[in-house]
């Protein structure tokens, strides 16, 4: 069983100092920073548009958790690997390379959205990018991801295909207590499936703190019950996530074995846009914002002479323009025609 990473208990400055960038190229880290910042600015703009009632329905934001999805996507080979997640899925969609215009249009319910305006916030999907959802039911993606992993195992072991992939499955801490979680991991352990199960442990299942509803708070120990590997990672550190998830993907690809990862992260916003998050203190929020994954990576790169404040400001300006263009695209897109209500449905 892999050792735990205790970085989540460090202060922001300590985490930045401990981030070893020597083995990484500047372009790689700059790309990671750019992608994380795109998610952050996209989510901030989504919140703004929701407040203006341009976006309706449920809307769950990813602010604070950006390092997880980006590290996973960059550690994976998304030309053959697959990503499945829950309803907090905008970040994963962008991490897979989906067009911000198309994602924003889906939030707006427009015909140019990835699900033609029928899915909304919780159902981002792109088969070409290997983004298989966006699932609105808590834990529903876990058995689906297990099925994807089974298919990839079958392609490799039975059909002899060398390009078989790995299933990357993301879910919140609340989903760990669903029966589908246990059934899926048991099958993955029995059948030796190439799956990486990642608990984005953002400390709260809706409004309930993990310690109030779970007999254990470190979920990687549950891997023991299914005879699979488990590890814990610092979700506020891109490097920790990239290296840890990368090892799990490598094991899955080489040996066809699953891994359960407990990723300690934190969401800055409430469970959804309708949640004022009064169940936590300002001091707690400030504590985790001091460990902001974007700021930590930027500070470490700055200390290593890889980026300047001006570089970052220019990057931020470009990304804000990209996000505004996504809003403009959504605003100018057509509503779905009335006859499309009968399309894309099973009968």
C-alpha cells in the first residue's frame, strides 16, 4: 500500500517551498498553470452568469480543486484513456480539452452546447475527447467507469489491442458511502481492472463534514478490503497529484490493476450555487485559500525563475478574454428548436 502524503496539513508557504520543480520543464508547468487558471476563471464567470440568471438549474463549481483534474489529464493519455466524474464536472470537461465555448453554451442550455442544451451543468460529455460525463446521480459514474475499465481490459487481454486505455473515475467523499462504490471496487479487485478511482475529498458531502458521517476520514484505507492499492495525495499540490496519479495510471496500464486514491482538496464555494456554505467558518476558508493550488504552483515557478509577475498577469488577461469569448458565444447561440425535444432520447 502506498504511503500517505501529509502535505494537506502544511501552510501555503511551506507547501510552495516543498514543491520540487527541478525535474520538470518550464513549458510543462506553464501549461499546467494555464489550464488550472482557465478552470478558475471559467468557474468565476459561470457563477457571475448564474447570478444574472443566464444559467439555470443546478450548478456545482470546481474552485479550489483545479489541480486534481488537470494533474490527472496531464498524467494520462487522453487519446486512449477515459474520464468519468460527477456533477461538479466543468473542470474535468476543460481538462479533457473540451472547447470553453461549447461548455459555456451547454451551461446556457443552447443548441451549440456539448449535449445540445439538454444536459446543462451536470452533464458535460464529449466522446471524441473521452469525457464520458458528468453524472447527476451521486456515485452513478463509479460502476460506469468500472464497465469502461472492463472493456479496456477485454480489449487488451482478449483482443490483444496494444492501445487499450485506463478509466479515470472521480467522485466526492459523499459517494464513498454509496453501495455502488463498494460493489464496483470489489469487482475491480476481483477482475484486475485498469481503473483509477479518485475521491476528491473536499471535506464536505453537501453541507455535512466528513468526520460527522464517516467512521474513517482517510478513505484510501478502504482499498485494503478489496485487495487493491491505495494512496493519499495533497489535492492542493499539482506536483503531488501529477506524480501520484501518474503512478496509479502506470500501474493500471502495465499490470491492469486498480487503485483507490484519497485526494485531500477543498472547494471554496458551497456544494452548489444555491448553498451559502454557512456550515464553515471564514477562518477555515482562509486557511485553505492560503494553500490555493494555482498560487502555490505560481509561487514555486516564480522562485525557480520560470515565471514573472508580468508573465502571470499576461496569462490571466488572455484567459479572461477566452472566457469572455465563451460567454459571447453562448449569448449569441440559438435556443434548441422545439422539435429537438424528441431527439436524443430512448423510446
